[in-house]
C-alpha cells in the first residue's frame, strides 16, 4: 500500500477519534458527575490563585484586562427520512440498530457544539413501523451520532394524529434530545414556545415553522400544535400568516437571546426554484429579529446567502433555503446529495457575529447494483472521493465516484457560495 494511502487511512482514524472524543465530552457535560468534578477543579483553582493574590494585584495596574470570548459551532442538516424498506434493513435479532447509518459521517458531525436536524416522521412501537414511522432505536442512533435538536414541524407533524405528535415529542425527549416546533397542549405552547439553548455561553433561541402538513388540517381547538407559515396551509400555501410569524418571533426576542434561529419546512418538493412567498417570509423573519433562517423540504440543496456577519437585534444575517436530504430514499438520485451547514458564532465585548461558514457535502447511499452500493449509509462525500483517488476502489465504485464528483460541482452552483465548501 502506498504511503499516501496509509496517511489517508491514518488521518481518517484520527478524525474519528477526535469526533468520538468530542461526542463523549459533550455528553459528559450533561451529567452530574462531570459537574461535580468541575466544581472540585474550580475550588482547587481558587485556592491556587488566592496564593497568588499579591502578584495578581501588582499586575492589575500594568496589564490590560482580558475580556471573555465565547465561540459556538452549530451544524445543521436537512431531512431525515426513511421508508419502511429502509427501516427494515436495520432490523436485528433483538430489535433495530441504526448506528451503521451514521458511522461514516459522525467525524464531521461531532466537530460542532450543537447539531440540529429535521426529523420527517413519527416515532412508533417496533410493531408499527411504516414509511416515516420509525422505531425509537432511530432516535438512539441520532443521539449517539451527536444530534441535540430535532425539528418536528414538517409534513409529518400530525401524520398519526395529535397522539402521534405527543408520542414523538416524548420519545425525542426520552432519548436526550430537544423536539423543536410542536406542542401537546396550550400550556405546553405557552411555556415552551421557544427553545433556548446555551451553547458555550451564547444564548440561542430556536423557532420552527412549517408550510403545511401533507395537506392535513389541524383539528378544531388544536391550533397550538405547530407554527404555520400560511393561513391556507391545507390548500394553496399563498396567504402568509404574517401576524402569527411576527408574534412567535416576538416571544423569542422577549427572552433576550444572543441570536435567533428559525428552522423552516417550506418550498416545493423536487423544485430548485425559490418562490416569491419564501423570499417574503424570510424578509418578515429578518425584520422581526431572526438572524439565521435554515430551510428544508425541497430535497435539493438551495441557495445560501450570508447577508451580514454582525448579529443585531433587527436584520437578518444568513438564509439557507434548503439543505437537501441528510437521510433519503428518494427515487431521484440527485435528491440524495445534501449538505451539513456549519456556522461558527463568536461573542465578545464587541458583540456577536458569524466568524465562519462552511458546508460539508453528504450523500445518502441506498443499496444499488448499478452503483455497487450494499448498505444504507450517510457518506462524507469529500472523504469518499479521497478514498477513491488514493486507490481504495473497494470503498467507492467508479460510477458512484463519477456521481459524487458531478454533485460537488452542482452543489457549488446550487448554494451560490463555491468558496464555502469544506476542505478535506
């Protein structure tokens, strides 16, 4: 094996170790033992620095104070969607195990401090799986892959009725993640209408909206269940629910976050055109105080527009119209090419701003004789291409390699930001 091959393999192993280490670190932060250890370390530090009190006081008048800086990296992905055939491929003798689905993309995901995705479907018991009806094991795999927040305001919000909405939300919470965009009662909506996450000292408010729910209409009295972008959400999607949108954003602003993120399920399926109503909705959100607009639903990656790096109380900063599919079984092969949008936020004495923006190409592989694919997997496109170029032809077939290369060029054009694509 040539040295270049060895170096690539070794580098990928290091990437995975780094990703796994970051995942463990993030999970430990949530546990009591870690907090206790942190308090003990803090106490030790205080004792140490108290012995240096005189020295510190002497330096105080000669050295400028160093202000704190907080940095948070957020990773966003698009639709997570499986049909029954895809689900059944992960059945084992003891239940379901979806961990192989994400194992090749975990190193990319885990480099973020917070990961958000759009869960297209409901959680059901193992005996009730169907298209977009997933067993709880999928949530366990998403949690293990590093996901923190799952958007539930989408086409499948009430696929199984209000009871299905409730069961899905409870299952996500039981798996250790936050559901975003659906509520089980008026009281739940009043108390948890906005999701606040403190990420490395940066307070981020999350909202979620959907254009509709597969043309289904909410039962009378259940209007609290989800934020809707259109008043005619079960018919034409033409009358923008402006007052409801502005009210939801105002609720977020009253919580005094450092920035507001709106996750949107909008646009038309298998259509790369951005509708005028989408542009109007983005304008309403930005004018109300939203900073980041992150979209999904079209199954294609859409334009990404960075308008301003500086975060302000009014005025949008970033809109990503669609991140495509993260997990997909779409018959349209081009719809299986998605991306991870990675956004780094910095907060210091000068304010809050976006310091880095990249997108990481992904490919949702499904079994295919033509492409010589055996399993369902989310691939890191850049790593897969590198393997091929370095001679690991058994990892990627000739035809899949050609498709991945072509998709990279398409992605640069679709996003309108060719210089923001991630590097290997």
